[in-house]
């Protein structure tokens, strides 16, 4: 009777297109052969435990004892994973709380300039959101030698008091207003500074404007050259003609889909790129490329479906659930998004390749929660939930296992942040170098200085044995990350040559 019920249950699950592992679990429990269970050999208790198959009665006691032991070990391991992540998160919080550039230990005329209350002591210090000091503290002489003060404010005007003007070339803020009793000079500012006679000194800053500039990606392929020389009215017809020759090449669909998207034909782009699913219905690399493209084309629900498929094919890889979580967030399914992302940071993936994904995914969670008040977080450890917005964030990931590539970000001072220089003078921070797996790698800077932040990717190579198409990158640019004003743009790039540096794009901070 039990066997008959189990057979019907398996048949029902197959009709509902349930996950294969769910079907196999029923088969193992009731000793029924399924697609994933047909070659299982059961000789020892360990075999029964490994496959979760109920053993004969004489082995039952030891079987359940081992299951209980494994459950305790798993519980302890999850606790270790959580504590490790909390430690990483706390380290990131220390970075976020630190004011960059770091101030010099040897500060001149500190007593005279104590209006900054230890927040700004040299020409490299950052302006806090608000600094308050008494009028008495704010008193200072109007004439201060430039060598001692090195104030860099473009146009300092003092109402009712004489004016002082200094030159500048760098900035963290667009505009600062200073209200106080006496002339006060602030450093590393662009815009205007006004000093008004009141009893308090208060510094207020506006949010810097940051624009994302993505470099054009145009693969040098014969079919794209034909498409470019085709009249727009005949583009679809030309595509079908080229499909007869290149239809078995996955890159053909990815490139031509981008062509139609750039021309403003989003619907045709989605139709073209969807052919990737037919070429490799069970190939996670092709499905990831398809999902990335659909996300870029704003086909949100279709992207969710694709990443759900990837998660069923590769449930042992956290990247599958991070991709799915981000796709769900794009589709405004925030609670489901956070659930999938939380799985990434709390599961034991039993693979060193996947350790670095946890903190980056935690940042994804905190951004979603910070921007959406109704997200349920009761199951998340409160020590992980933080509001730590940043001006600029870049995340690099790729679609093929066992690839080695590096994210490079060069700031307005010309300093490159990468795996050999993980923290810059201006406070730019990059995550640990990932030499295996799918990434991701992440760059963040809390307060972005005025100027250009150039983004590059250095591709060392791939050790993957099975590839239906060259490695594809997904680079996502964020501004005002973790705030209601957050904006993002992403691009996908197909790589051809190893040991190649790709110019991806830039942030322009004004």
C-alpha cells in the first residue's frame, strides 16, 4: 500500500514538473527507482544515510543515530557560518564608519582650526554630513597662511565680514553651507561656501551627482557587419537569413539580440535571445546568459523564470540563488528575493570557491530592505541588518565556472583599486579576489570624490572544460546604493582573448 501511494506521488510530481531532487527523495524513501536513483548501491549504513533511504530494521537504530548526529553537526555549522558573516559585516562597518581620506597625525594649528572638531584637520579630510561647534570655538583670524591651512574651497564668501578666496581641484561634495560667528575655512570642497553670523557653526552638504557611462560593446563578427549595413526595415528579414548559417552558434543570438535592443526594437531582441534556451535547455551557462540579457532588456518576469530553471539545475551553487534573488527584486517580488538571497548567505556550500559571495549578497539584502519598508525580515539575524549606503558600487560576475578575472576601478586621483590594492587613499574598497567559481567581485566607495571612476576588467583565463560559448561578464553599476535614490545600469560583455583588459565604463561624479 505504501509503495502504491509513493508511485502515485512520484507520478503527480512529474506531472507538476517538480524538481528532480524532490522526486528522487520520494523514491529513496520508499525504495522506488527514479531517474536519479536507478544506480544506487546500498551496502552499509553510510550508504543509507548518504541517500536518505530507510534501511532494514536491523540497521534502523544506527541509521537514525547517525542522522541525529548529522543534524547536530549541521546546526553547529550554520551557527559558525552566521558568526563568520557577522564578523565580516562588522569589519565592513568599520570601513564604512571611517572618514576618508585619513587625516595626518601631524596637524598644524589644530587649536586655531578646532571649528572642525577633529573631523577635518588637513586638506585630505572628508566633510561630515553635519559638524556643530560653538561661536567661541569658531573664532579664528581671517588671514591664515595657505601653507598651514591649505584650504581648497572655490569661492568663500562671508556675509557682513571680509571675504577670502582659495583655489580647489578636488571635491567630495557639490555644495556646502557654513553658518557661524566668524570666518571658517573648509577644505576639499567644490561649489560655494557661505558664512553667516549666528551663534552656531553648521556644515550641510548636498548629495553628489553621479552619472554612469557604459562603453559601447561591438563584437567583431561577420554577421553583425551584415546587420549594420542592412536597412532598418529589412533587419528582421536579414536576421532570419543569417540564422540559416549561424543558427547553431549561441553567440549569434546574443549579439543580434543586442543589435535589435540598441536599435530600440526590444520585442525582437527578446525573441532573438530566447533561442538560447532551445540550444541548451539544460546548460546553465547559456541559461545564465539568457537571464542576464532578459534582465537588461527589462523582461523581468521572463528573467525570473530562467533563473528559477538555473537554480533547479545547479542548486549546489550559491550564484544560482543570487541571480534569482536579484531578478525577483527587479520584478518587485522583494520578499521572495530576500529569501533566496538569505539562502546564499546562510547555507553551507561545502566549497571554498563560494565563500566570498556571502558578504556581497548581504549587501544586496540590506539595499533591498532599506529601500522597501514592507519586506519581512523576522527570520534574519538582526546583527546582519544595517543601513550603510554608499555613493558608488560596482559588481562583477560571470557565467562560467572556474574563471579568473579581476575588477579594477581607478579613482580621480589615478589610484587603482584591485586585488593588490584593496583599500585606496580616498576610501575605495574592493572585495577579495575570486580566482574560481563565478565571482562576484565588488567595489564600493562611501563618499565619492568629484571626478571620473574608470571601471575595467582584467581577464586572466578559464579552466572550465565545457563551454558552449565564450565567457560572458555581467557588470552592474550602482549610484546612491542603499538609498531611495538608488539607480543602476548593467552591461554584459562576451570575452574572447585571455589576458585581456576590457574597458567597461565609468562613473562621472560632479
